[in-house]
C-alpha cells in the first residue's frame, strides 16, 4: 500500500507539493466564483487570495513532508524553502494591507511560524548545528514580526500619543478616512 503522506518525487518534494496544492486552490478560487457568481470580478479570488495562499500551504506541507523523508542528513533545503515561504508570507501581508484582507495575511504568517516551530523542534536531530543553536532566537524574531503586523507602530506626530494600534482599527480604513 502506498503511503499518501510520502512525496512521490524524492528530488522535488517541496516544489511538487506546492504546485499541486497551489494549482488546486487557484482553480477552486478561479472557477468557483465563475460558476456561482454573476460578477466578472469573481476570478480575482483565485488570482489574489486562494492561489497564493494555496501555494504557501503547499510549500509548508512540502517542507514537513520532505523533513519526514528517511536518509536525509540535514534539513538545509527545507530551511531555505522556509525562509522563502516566510518572505512570501511577509510580501502577502504587505500586499494585503492595500485591499484589507488582514486576517488572511496574519493567518499566512502564523502558518509559517507554526511550520518553523514544527521543523525546529520536531526534527531537531536533522537540523544543522547553527540552526539548532539559534532556533529560539529565530522563532522569537518571527513572533515579534507577527506581533508587529498585528499591532503596527504609528507615527506619533499624526495620531497623537498612541504608539501602536490594532491592524483592524477603523482609523486605518482608507476608504472612509482619507489622510490630508
């Protein structure tokens, strides 16, 4: 019997999983609104939300599946993919601030941090020595980055005495409150 959680290609398990999950989620987000909605903007869901998030979920699942493979001495490839996934999640968070899908972007960052925690502590024997020594600092830095996305710093000159605000604060809504 074939184990469904084992990637089929030992050479490209992360990329294969990412492309598979990303293309399925893109297709659902692109074709689904076409079938159920009369709006011509429906496919944008697949292009801007479900496609990128599916690709990120596929990368994170591929990282964990690749780390589970036997005979791998270290997790160097997985750490490089994790760094790329983190950069992609931060870019998605930055881009989503324009259209206001904050919870989804925060969820993407949280998924990367939880994947990093599973990789750092679930497969610590396979980690390179530098990653094993610095994993608490990496996770603390990732958590602080996530926290600064949830509570971004404010310019005290323009807001008053508030130094931070929740990212869903109505004062950030540019559709109603246009700065001078």
